[in-house]
């Protein structure tokens, strides 16, 4: 089902396929933690083509490959490669494809991962293409929720913060809706989710600009960063950013089992005291990037 | 209806594009790249009353259409028919048909789409809806409506 497959967009994965990824990811956890050794991908080479800076995504892919006994080649600074000489992406991909067994790509232009997948014979995994898709982030977010609650259907999930520019929340909203969760959108007026994203959701989500409206009802608070540069007026930014901050006091009103997630890096949208509450899951979520990416690598390379 | 159509003379040789959705005739001319410096006669009737309500008709003398051009018409006027006229007679009549995939006749409107960079690929779209026409870029997934299509025809 997965061998040789490209992972370009979350929309191409069915619920059954996501369940398989989660099941394999669960088995990978002890290996991801270094508690168990495994050489499933021994002799395999992953090429990481990072045309844009990234720490978490790139390093968790590298960790995933290394934990499974494989090796990694690649670049994270295209100015030092032949791309700066004007090579097309199609050519770079064809060459790197011939050096490796699987490619992970991050690129500033939308649709670049699809193009890479067309030119590569081996599987291509999209690690973010401009404002487009970032399916492995969505999978690790879903995996974190799945781990916590077992089922995603019927859960109440609030997406909070910058819902306009954040690509993470766009694919996550799509996937949550596809899996049957109830979505609550919490954002300042200026940063509301674009209508073309809402149009693709199965049910119309509830929209509000106040966390207080949803805090008592939700199982998951998915918080994103509100960037200063989105606001023409810095005082307006201060006012808005302050009203979307997650604090231990706010969480007193939340359900006992509610969890707080964040794709990281956070700045001050979640107070550091929240780290010590039973609700915090963002570091767990960041760790989950490793087993989920291990699962994807093992599946597309056909070893599990 | 016959009376209405006769507002424009019959042509000897050329094409008659009939059943164009009301108000779209000028856009049909635009995507066919027909402007003031064409050598032959072009006649155009807009808002002709018909059984279906209202339509536009375009007649172009001494001009024939390539398949690619017919596909372009289908994109913005999916109800149109193209009649080929030879010696005042209709020798060929066909309905344009909007295919499920559009390859190489429209560019993606998203300036940050990889197909708008210097890459060896032809823009490709899936037809998401035929009425109204909405197409989606196979690469960046951006959706485009009729107005966007007209602006980005190749």
C-alpha cells in the first residue's frame, strides 16, 4: 500500500492509511527514544533537500533515519550548492534521486514537492512547500491527538491564533474535519481562516475571537504564533497577542483531560508555567515527529 | 429565434460559435486572440433570446479553429457549439466539451506556484466544477474561476 509512494499532501491519505501510519509510529516509539536498537533501514540513504531553513523538521527526519540504521545526505543551505548557479529543481531532484533511496524536500514555492515527485523515481516526502502542504506535521499532530484520545471522531478541537497565514492549521483543519472532529476557530478578525479553506471542511466550524467562548468545551487547544509583522500597528499587535495567551489560570476552566498543543517554536503565546500543568503536550508533540517520520520512511521504503 | 440570428449575415466560409453563455462573446474573442488587426470579418451578437434564455453568437469568416482553441472555448463557454461553414453550408457541427484535465492552455495564477518558475513542466489543472467552471492546479492546488482563467490563458 505504501511502498514507493510519495507523501505530498495530507488529502491523499485515507483514514485507513493514517491508522496504519499511527500503528507503525506507535511501534517506533521505543526505538525513537533510543531504548531499543533497530536496523530496519540499514544500507538505505535519505536525501534531505532543504531549500529553506528548518530545524525541527530536518533534524527529526535525520534522527528518524539514523535511529533506523540508515544514513542521511543533503543540504540545508542551497546557496552553497549548484542551485545558486541556476539549476532547476527538476535537475537537482533527478541527481539527488540517483544518490539516494528516498527524498525529503522543503522548498519556498508551492507545488514544488509534487514536481519533485514527478521527476524522482524513488519516493518523495514533502516537508513543506511554501504556503502549501506540510503533511508530516499534520500526521504528527493527528498522532498526538490519537495517542491521547484513541479516536479523533467526535472530539472538539480549537485552532487558535493566526489561522490566516499558518499553513499548519490549514492542513490540520482539513484532516480533522475529514476524520470527523468538531472544529472551533479562534482568531483575531484580521487573522481569520481563509474562506477557501473553510469551504473544504465537511461541516461549518464555529468561529469566534475569544478563547473564553470555547475553553470549557474543547478537548484540544491547538495554539499557533501570532506574528508581529502581520499587524500594521504595533500597539494593536500587543493588544491582540495578549488576549490569545494560554495561562494556567485560563486552563482552570478547561476540561480535565483537555490538552494544549503547539507546532513550536512558541514565543509567548503559551506561558512557561503551562509546561508544568497536566494539559501541556507540545513537547510530546515535537518528539512525536520522530516516530511518525520513522513510520513514513519505513513504509515508503517497503520494510514494514 | 431565427429572426434574431438573422441580424447577422450568413457567412460563406469560416466558423460560427453558437450557444455561448450570455455576455461571454467578447471573452471568447479575447481567448482566441482576435483583436482589431484580424484581416477577416468578425460578427458578434450578444443577448440573443433563445429557448434556453439568452445566448451570444460569434461568426468569424475565413478562420478555422485548432483543437487547442476549441478547448480554450470550452473552459469559459462550456455550452458553446462550433459550426464549420463552407460555401454557406454547415459541414461540421460539434459541441465543445470541457475535459476533466486541462493541460498547457492556462498558466497558474499563483505567482508562487512552482510551474511559474523556470522549470521544465507544463501547467496542469483538474476540473473541479463544470458549472461554474472551477479548475485546480495539479501542483499548488490553487483554484481558479472563469475570470482568473481568462487572465491567464496561454
